[in-house]
């Protein structure tokens, strides 16, 4: 049973690696952004709530994101395992997730910290060519990530659940290292 949580700065390759691994393991890659967009598209009760925040340009509150994650992890395809990408982002969300997994008998999760130096990440994100990816915006996102997520690394490290993978390698090398590390 594989249950993985992916951490890492924007541009470290979390989404790419999560998709590759999910296909390899035949388990769902659960991205909180995707869950949110899907719920809004399907106009589920939680999606309608989320839409009101998105429409007004506000962040979707933690409780609503947590409710969406809980709902998604309860779906049939997630019973054989999953890869969570983009959640938790804070220690309070990690504590919520830990309780949820204990309550639903889905413990045993491992946390992959896909780390890459800021300069590598900035270069990668700038090369994507997205309009909103200016160097200033990217550096701000990295600053927020480092401030908010650094405590998560300690949280999972203290629980002996953290594995750090060097994200400053080719996509193939990262995939190989991930598969090798998770097999051991």
C-alpha cells in the first residue's frame, strides 16, 4: 500500500514526478489544485463554496481544502494508495491529515521532499514562459514556500516519515532515485 505526500518548492518537479510514480504504481495522483477545479466544475456543494472564494480573489480557507481532501481520499480509487501533491502546506494541515488517516485506517504514509536550490527553480519556472512567472513573483512564492513549508519538513522528519530527494537532477535521474528509495 503506497501512500505518499510530496513536498517541495514550486518548480522542483513534484507534479511531474507524482504523475510518473502514480502511473508506475497504478494509484491516483491527487493534486489539491485539481480537486478544487474538479469540484468547482462539477458544482459539488464544496465546489460551489470554493468558487465563491476564487471568484472574489481570496484564498480558499483551510477547512474547505481539508474537507475536499477528506472527500477525495474517501473515494474508491484511493483505497489502494495515493500520492498527495500540494497538501498539506502547513503543520496544522499535516496534523489534520494525520488524524484523518488514523481515523480512516490509511496510515503508513511516507513524505517525499523533492528539494532543489532556489536558482535552479527560478530558472526552470522562467523557462516555462507563463505570464505570471516573473522572477520577482517566483522569488516571492519561494519565500512563502520556505516560510510555510519548512516547519512541515521538521514535522515529518521528527516522525521518521521524511525522505529527501535531490530535485536538481534530470527528470529520469529523479524518477530513478524515487523508485529506488521507495522500494527500500
